[in-house]
């Protein structure tokens, strides 16, 4: 029985692509009309935090 090569970049690439596809699917499934508004609020909060320093 052969052990898989830990340096197998092709396998790592497949894993990365699979993980990316899963995350993309998850975020698309969770997408709502409020997403853009939430992103704007987060950006505003970050801007405020930077100005407070």
C-alpha cells in the first residue's frame, strides 16, 4: 500500500479548488438583499475605528 505524497501539488490544488467551490456555494446560498447594506455598515465601522485612533 503506497502512502500519498505530501508534496503532491496536484492533490493540493484539487483540495484548494474544492474548498473554494464549497465556500463560493455557501456564500451564494446565504446571499440576501441585505448583503450590500451589511458590507456598507462594516466598511463604515472600519472607517470610524480608524478615525478614532
